[in-house]
C-alpha cells in the first residue's frame, strides 16, 4: 500500500511539475509575443518619424526656391582639364547651390559654352586667315554674351588631291 501511495504521490508530483513547466512556457511565449509586437510598433513609429523629417526638409527646400526668383549662374568649371563634366555655382540672396554641368570639348574659349551663335560661311583667305561672324541665338544660364562675334582661323594650304585615275606605285619587287 505504501508503494501504491508513493507511486500516486510521485505521479501527481510529476504531473504537477509538467503542468507548471507548460504554464511557464505559455507565459514565456506570451511574453515573447508581447515583446515582438512592441518591437514592430516601435519600428513603424520610427519609420513614420523619419518620413516626417524628410518631408519637412523638402518643404523647406521648395520654400527657399520660391523665395529666390533671380538666380545668378556662374561659368561651368570643368573638374579636370579644359572640357568635360564640371560644376556650376548658382547664387540667390544668401543661398548657393552647385549644379552639374558639361563643357563641350569643341567650345570656343573667346565666347564661352553658354552663348550659342549662328554663324555664316567662312570668308575668303586674306593675309593667311579666314573669318566669319556669328549672331547671338541663345543664352544659357543668364550668361553675359555679345550680340555679334567674329572668329578667325588660319587658311589651310590647298593641295590638289589625285583623282581616282592615278594610282600610286607599289613598293617592292616589280615583275
């Protein structure tokens, strides 16, 4: 009888211990779920706060652009050498911005890359140079451009090219 009674006590003790562990697991699972839910809510709140700050900054930039109606643009300064990609500064009141720009590699340094002209034909060769004039067609970035401009280039010596009938003699052995 003692044995049966001891077994019953041992069995009920084990069952009690198992129930206690199951309750602890459910308490731990509920606690983990709560922590997970709170973490997700904090992440969402942080994302919303970051978006609000970005929106405020963009609104400030737009408002600053509206305040300035007369932007003054400087010349495009190539990053390296005389031509290629570069930076142009724009100022208005106390604001300064840098814009990307490009200086064409065939630009005429006398009148800059921001003044576009329509040129006529080259004139006759006089004293070793040819000239032509151009009329201002387009101004970019509020540049300071001349209405008309005259450009010169040296005359190229004309050498008559042989026509298709004449062939050059081949070097090497002749048969």
